[in-house]
């Protein structure tokens, strides 16, 4: 029985992006390893995707390579989102944008979290829903 496992496609993708950015910046594996507190062999394994890079090392690599962390994930195929959920999310985002486009909405958004009692927040939300229905 083989103990080798196939690298996860996400790890391979992140590793390839790490290698691409490192080469674009003309940084050696050893220099990147030194900056991250690793050995160059560890960087090699990250770049091949055979070892998974931890969140803290990925963050440090992003800092050293001058890219946001999400850069390493660009180009990954994302699973299609449930259409009904996407529609609800878009509608909620639109309502949020409408709220934040008014001075009163901004004031409410800033003040609401300061209301400590959950019951008071629920009553306020009910009042706003009632007023909205009256239009």
C-alpha cells in the first residue's frame, strides 16, 4: 500500500501562484525561505503543492511578495452558487446599499450595535418594518 497521496488541487494552484510571483520578483527559493523562516526545501514543497502552506506562512509570503492573500487563489474554479441563494444575497446587498446611501441609514447603522438589549433591538426592527409597510 502506497503512503503517497495526490496533492490537493488547491494546494497545487496556490503553490504555482507562489512560484509565479516569486519568479516575477526575481526572488530565489532560498531568499523567500529565509524571509519566511523556512528551508528552501519547504518552499519547494509548497510550490509543488506537496505540502500545504499554513495561513500564517501564506500571509507572510503575501507580505514579502507584495500581493494580497487572495491573489494566491485567483483563477480557481469556484463551485457554482445556489441560484436562489445568490438571488437572496443580491437582494439583501441592494437593500443594504440603499440604506447606506442615506445619511439617516448611516446614522442608524452606526448607532444600532450600541443598543445592548436584544429585546430593544428587536422592538426597533419591528417598528421600522411597521413604518415601512405604511410607506
